[in-house]
C-alpha cells in the first residue's frame, strides 16, 4: 500500500514561511479545477492547503521561487491528525515540480560547496521552449 496523491494547480496566494530556521515550513494553497461544470456551465475549484517541509530545501525553495498564480505539480502524502474528537487530514508535499512556462524558468547554481542556489532565469534560448509552450 502506498500513501500518495498527485495534484496539479495554481497557487491561490503567495506561499508563506513559518517554523524555525532549522525546520522551516512553507504553507501554500493550491487551486485545483474539478472535472465537471456546475449548472451555470462554470468550472469550480477546490482550494487545497499544502505544507512543504521535507528538509530545509523544499520549504525555502518554494517560498523563494513561487508566487500567487504559479503552476505546480505536487506529489504528496496524506497525514491524519486527531484533535478534539475530530480527524483533520493534512497534505504534506514530498516533491514539487514547477510547471510555469514562458518567461520564467527555474535554474540551479552550485557554489562549489554543495550549496544550491535556486533562482529564475529570465534569459533563455527560444529552442529551449517546448513546442506547446510557444
């Protein structure tokens, strides 16, 4: 058995960082469309709260590089918490893929001491863009 869920959507607000410097937690809300339209022909969305804290890198990378409207794919696990005779389900991100296309692309730089720096690269070559992104 495996506890895994996959979600693709856009952030409904800027992510925010909490916790300590040693154990940061990034909180995000992902807007995910439903598969059907309502009686007015409009698509409805679910707004799903997500926590990212798998090591320091995932939380800080998300906080520093994502913003409201960013398109991401999240592989997560569900975690049940029992509180006041109620069960709360949390979605804990295990892996996040940045899916934004166009002007902004994530790049990684290594400073030589295995410390990775993540930033967006504004200048990239046209041939680096996939055909469906044009």
